[in-house]
C-alpha cells in the first residue's frame, strides 16, 4: 500500500467517523473484508468463522472509526490487529469450553463404606482425645484457628497476645498432637 492509498483510506475513515458516510464505509469494506478473510483462512479458521470475524472487525470500524489514528499506524495494521485480537479471544473462549471428562474433579465422590466410616470415626475420636490433653491456651489457639477460621492476626487481636506468641502456641500444639498421636499409633 503506497502513501497515496494510506491517505485515501485515512480520509475515508474520517468520513465514516464524522458523518457516518456509508459510501466511504462500503469502499473500505470492499477493500479490506476480502483481505481480512483471506488472512484468517491462512490462520486456519473455518470459512464461516472467518466471515463472522470479518463482520465483527468491520462493525468495529463502523462504530469506532473515530479511534483510528493515522499518525500511529496504517488502517490496514489497525484492522488486522483488531482481527488478530478477536481471533485470539475466540480461541480462548473455545479452549475454555472444553471439558476434560476424565478430570477426577468432575466425577461424583464415591460414598464411604462402613469400614471407612468406622475408621474415620475412630481417628476423629483419637484426635479429639489428643486435643483434650493439650494445655488450655494451646487448645484455644487451635479452636480459634481451625474451627472458627480466624487468622493468626485475628487471634492475636482477640486475645491481646503478641502475634509471635499465637504462632508459637499453635506450632507447639501441633508438635504435641503429633507426639501424642504417634505414641497411640494413630
């Protein structure tokens, strides 16, 4: 595209932006639509998708012609960049819709058998008994952190203790729990 064509296209875009000049738009459409479609087909798009995308790009030209700045790029560059970005968006949306049916997260959780329920109940009882063996201040820290869902900072604020003390008590509680449970063989 030579300098004369670039100036002509810039003038046509200004006519579309300022006066909604349909004839100017038709000239731009007739020139750029086939080129955009050809480029999209070379990008391995299906013909129908390429045609739809070209329509979208040309609609952008019609509605946002005022955003085109001839001093920054040629009209061709501007339109092909819009087409490229729209094509990428289409690909992302298509990829996002693909579900992996083998994904374990999509499978229903199997119901626990009676032996598993009994084992879980026994383990829970052992943990509760071990927690009762902890000093009161450590039990309270664990209760606040894990049953009430409070952060260490929230616990420190609620108890008036320094943050480091809260963290130390929770860490000590875990160490003692581990020793108690290991000694019981749990």
